């Protein structure tokens, strides 16, 4: 499998560059495997909890895309921290097109 580089800015403002994110994994799987501070993934990637909320860097929004209806409803639970570039990283599948992606972990808000 191919590997891509993804940068997470954790809840402490620290950048964590992951150079071996495998294509086909979700970003939540990548983040939890690499212990990114603030990504909990309590629902295991079921798009049900909002504990993997991230802000997609604006220059990457069109590549990552918009949340679907289910993700949008889940994001409603984090209304105080939601922004136009909010996504749940359990719903973003790593692809070669995301090589170099940067996201910021949202503050815990549940």
C-alpha cells in the first residue's frame, strides 16, 4: 500500500507529522495509532460521537470535500466548536490526493 504524509496540530498546538499514513485507512485510525492528542475516536469510527473533530486547513477543503448528511448531524453535537471547515476524521479516508494534508484537532467540546 502507498503511504502519505499528514500533519495534525494537536489540542496543545503541537504539530505531529505522520509520514506513514496508509492509503485506505481513515484519518482517525492514523491519529489514534500515532497517539495524536485530542483524537479520541470513542465510537470507533461510527460517526456517532464527534471525538475526532478536526478543522481542515482551508487550502485542503476542496480536496477533502464536505461532510455527508450523517456526519453533518453528528457535527451538530459540537456546535460550540464547529466551523465551516469542520470534519470528523473518522469519515476522511486517506488517499494519495491527501499527501501533505494539514488538519487541526478541535478543542474537546462534548
